[in-house]
């Protein structure tokens, strides 16, 4: 074995065991007695550790060993404690009766003789008992905790004061600016409040809020600890804050306008104030304070202001039903004011939804008033309907168009997550809001509408046809998406609904450009090859493509089968004036001319070939809100049965004006407060369509204005593109058009703004303005022209881009005469003769020998009893001659019928849709 692997020699004397045996006095060869049995200490610790005698008396246990060690240590030379004598420092724990340090140490053990203020960890205890607090320690800490809490509560109680109602509702104004930084209006923080005594507040109003919110008000302490606990817990989890649970707490919350932060600290402050108010203020005073400080909507603080804002009467004159209604409004005027708040929540806070909510809450309050003995059942039975409320506008500074502009700006701020501004923050005020609105253009648009209205609409002379006529309009910058002007109605203090926003009026044929854009972006589906069809193979469409313009055309699915609804009924699409477009017998027409003449049958069939889901997608890509679009279950979807706003229509057309670049419309450029910048708009442009698609759509729409239904919109010397639109039953009319620098939409409809009229619907416009019928080519195009002529005055003349050729000619007709057989190269490079399209020359019609492509012209004529009946035509849909269809400027009227595509009764039936 190598040297470095050899085991070391054992130490002399036999190692540790031998040393122990030797030191214990045992003779070699004899086994040592058990430790502790002889009473002899181990010499390894030194004989002087326990006195000079060298022997140590036996001890009865560990405690005595420790005490002996202590005494020994204290007597050692130099006063130093020898390491071997320290408890817990030895290698082994002392055996019972043995010397200290003879056992394995477990840590230093505290001396029980040394007193500590807090005995923790506990002395003389081992294991888990060492860490278990004694009952004295636990009870002492509990008393100290509760004592400190009482002290904190006492200090907090002493520091807060009872709020004063007169100091509440002191919100600041918001200042709104035009786009040129000049001031538009200062509004939003007016203190519409008048404090009245409890004697002037009806008992029914007091009982209404008690029954609905705090039935133990007269007897409780004023606070609900569980409610506060829930609020604090919810905030700690990051949830929404919660209001006070009692009327006292709600009063305190309303009164603490000096601190509207939603934090746990504020909740505790509310708690202390509520306790103090509950203990020191009379209940009558609390009730009066609550009703005088609460916010009822319409900028009304307090019951007196609310009574005037909603009913134009003093609070003392309110009846039980009106009181129950106002108690419902206290839950949140945004969702309980019958006028609605579409500018804040256009979906959830409509007038209809708010009325339904308010009525349910009002009825529930009245029922509880009866249940708790506050109202007689016979009196309760008088109030089954909502009380009549007046128009919410009262601020004369918001008259004319200003009120609509402020509403639009507020809606943008509250509904846009990027602004970070809540409705409450907006109401508290103190904001400087720079809008995108051009003061000059707003005035020009209002002037253009007023001129046409005064010249043509006379409700006194023609009450049956000219009452309830309304106009709306919006103008958008294509480059940025900024809304530069709107026309919301005659006066924001008299007509509350903003007609530039979504009104429910269908857009008609102004929807057809989205069908064309979809055809050029995605193309039509291949009807022949199943394998290709399964992969959604498509053919991009050229504007020169040919489609049938036949009246009462049988609409087919893309695979050639005749379309049928869920009842098995075939769809017959009618055209304007119940007439076909194109020359018999094929009636083929290219898409440019079909747009120029607004031929329904051609665009309905095109939409089916593309797929209505793709048509919808194109509209959304352009900027139309998905929520405003109708379903795609019926072919009439392509004819504009959807209901986008004037703002969105102007914005979506501006996407074409900007060569496919889409910008969402916006109305606020920047917001600041006393601390600096709060929000600034950042544009997010996206390429919705390739420039070739958008520019070809523009080129086709330019034809509509140059020589089509939109000639009244021409601006001499400027390029203009646009589209007219009229809907089923002549119930709305549109013109949407643009120059390279500005896109504008104008709508016209008849809709009663009198809320007392039940089941209000859009009214027909036959005879309105002393016209047989209203079309987009009439008053809307006239207004558009007058406004745009002024708005574009002095602006640089710009031309639309020349479009690049796009797509393939679908349904291209063969040569009408025999021709020599072309070579393979000629077949690939030379298409058969087809119409040549220019901006001024309309394509020649196909000859008799030309076919209808994959349309069966023989089966596309008028229907029979199985396909809609012979009376399936007519501009009012389905009934010929009632009213008599007319032809006006080549403008389209509604196809379809009242039972057909999408009018007010929905897109049912088997005649062509509405909105052409």
C-alpha cells in the first residue's frame, strides 16, 4: 500500500476513550463506571474548575449543575468565565446529577433569576413551549392594542368636524375652447342648489329615501360598520369603492367635497365624521342635510333644485310618485334620468333603457313605502307610470350648437379609456378642454341647414308632412380624424338628441361603397371549384365588372342557387322606380354605372357573391361602429339597413379620401388642469384598405357627383366624390361626400321629439317640403353643397389620386361578333371587347347576344305566387302604386318592401331590402 494511502497511526494512550478511562481513575482493562455514579468529575475540564480539591460533589439535577457552574465561574481567576463551564457551550449536556458541560448544548438558556420586561421567548421553556406566549403576555398585548385604538379613535373623533350643507356642491367650471384656442363656453360647475328647511320637504320624499335606503334611519346610530368593512375590504382587494350604507353616511359623503379621493384613509375619516354626526346632530337636521346636498343629475344639487330641473315646481309641491322617482334618480342620474345620457353611455344609458330602469325603481320604492306603513295602498295605486319630466337643458350658455358640442366632447373624455377622466371628475370641474371644433365651420354648417329648412319646411302650412322634420350633419378631417363641425339640431336647449350622433335613421345607398370596397379588397368567391371554394379562393373585382340591373331580380347565393329565407321564400330585388337598369334582355351594367344610377339589384347580388360578412368587415374597417350595423342574414344588408351616425359616416368616407388610411373620429385635442397636462390626443392611423382599393372607390364615387344622382353636390373647380341614399318608406335621406381635405355627411328624417308620444317611429317624407318624395339628391345634397362651398373657400385646390387598375372583370361579356381564333398569347393578353369607362362617358350597354354570366336571366324576372307575387315591386316595397313610385334625378328609392329588407319591421320577407 502506498504511503499516502496508509492509515494514520492511532494516538498513544489509546485515544479519547483511553484518556477518559485514565482520567476517570479506572485501571487499564477495567471498564469505567457510569458517569455520575462515582461522583468524580472529569479531569478534562480541569480540576480547578470546581475548587482546589480536585473533586466535585454530585448534584441532583441540571439546575444545580448550572448554579454550581455559575459559582465556579465567578470564582475563577481574573473574573473570567471559562468556556467549558458555560451552559450550552460544552460538547455534551450534563447528565442528571453530572457536571455542567458534560452533555451536548442546545443554545444558551436564560437565567430565571434575570427579570425581563417582556418574557419572550420564554425563559426556562424548551421546544414549542419556548415560543408560545404566556396568557399574561397575550392579555397585556390585547389590552395595549385596544387601548391604542381607543386613543386613536378619540383623537380622530376630536379632530373631525360636522360638515355644513352650505359648503357643499362647490364644483368648478370646465372651460371649453375652440380649435383655435379661443374660449367656447365655461360650464359644468354651476351651483344649481337652494337649501330649504325640512318643513319644505314633503314627508313623502323623506319616507321614499328611508324606505329604499335606510329603513332604520330614525333609530340607528348613523353608521353601518359592516358596510364600511365591506367597502374597506373591497378597496383593499383593488375593487371599486362603495358609498355609505346609511343616510347619515351618505350625507357625510356628499358633504365632504374637500376630499373626494377614494381611499381607505378617506373611508376612516368618513367613519369618524359619521359617528360624530350621528351622536351630536338631530335626525331631522341629518335628513334635511342629506336631501339638500344629494346630487340628482341635470346639475341639480338638493331637492329644491331637482324639483325645478325635472318638474319645474317647488319641492313642497311634489307628489308621492314624483318623490319616489327622485329617490330612484339618487342611485345615479346617468342611468335613471328618462332623457337618457347617450353622450356618457350610448348603449346602456339610452332614453328607453333609463325610463325602464327608473320606472322599476320608482315602483319598488312605492311598494316599500306601503310595506313600511309610509303610504296608503289607495294612494300608491295612483302612480303606475313615470311622471312627465321636462327637457333637461336649462343653461342658456349651451343653446344653439354649443350644447351638442359640449356633450360630444364630454362623451369622448368619459368613454375613452386613454383619457383617464371619469364622469365624477368631469362634474367636479376645473378642467381646460381644447376641442377639435372649428368655430367658423360650425357656424357655416348651421347656416346651410337653417337656409334649406326655412326655404322649404313649413309645419304650419303643411302640418301633416312638415312637422318633426330634422337634420343632422358632421364634418371630419380625413388626415387626422378630427371632428371639425357638427349640426346636432335646432337648439340644444330645446331639442336634446344630438342628430349628428346615432339617431336610428338607416343610411340607405350610402352603404354601397362598402360593398364595392369589399369586392376590390377580398373579391368574390369562386362558384365553380369545390376544392378552391373550400379554401375560400376569391377573385378580386374590377369596377368594370358586369352585373344584372334587372328589376325584381332573383338573388342567388354565390354558388348559383336561388337565395331563400328561413320560410323557403325567394328574394326578388326591386330597383328605383320599379324599373330595370341596362338594356334588355340581359340588363347587364358595370359597377361604375350601377353606383352612378344606384342600382339595387346589382349591388345586392354583388354582396351575396362576396359574402355579407366581408361587406360588414369592410364597413368596420372604414370606421363604422360594429354596434350600429344590422345583421347579415338578409341580402338587403348591402342596401344600408344599418344605422351609423352622421359622424361615423363622414369618418368612414374620409378613409377613402385618405387613400385607405383610417383615423377614428375624435373631438378633444388636449385637457389640462391646475397641475398641468391631463390628456393629449395621439393619432393612431391604420391602413384599412390598400391605396388602389380606396382610390378606385373614390373614382367611382366621383362619377356619382359628376354625372349621377349627386350632381347637386358639385363644387366647380374641385374634385368631389359622394353618394346619395334614401331608405324604405322614404323615412330618411342622406348625402355623404368628400373632397381630398374634408368629408361631410348630411342626414334628414322625420321623428317626433315629443316624449309624450308613445311608440314613436320614423315618419314617411312623401310630400315633405312640398316634394313628392325626399331623396338624398334633394335637400341633403343641397345642404352639403352650401356648407362645403363655404368651408372650402380659400383652401388649396387638390385632386384625388389617379387610381391604379385593380382586379378582374367579372361576368365579362363575350365578343358580340365572330372573331378570328386568338393565339394562346393573345388569349392571355387581349381580353374580349368590353365597355370603356371614363369619368364623362358611360359604358355602352351589352348587346342581345351577350349573356348574364352565371345569372340565369330567364329566371330573374318578376315573381309569381311562390316568389313574392306580381305586386312585389314598388318603392315602398311590395305594393305597386301605393304610394306611386317616382323617378327623381335618377335617384334611387327603397327597394324591398315594408315586409322586406330591413325597414322598421326588420329584414324579413322575400322582396328586396330597404335602404337604396
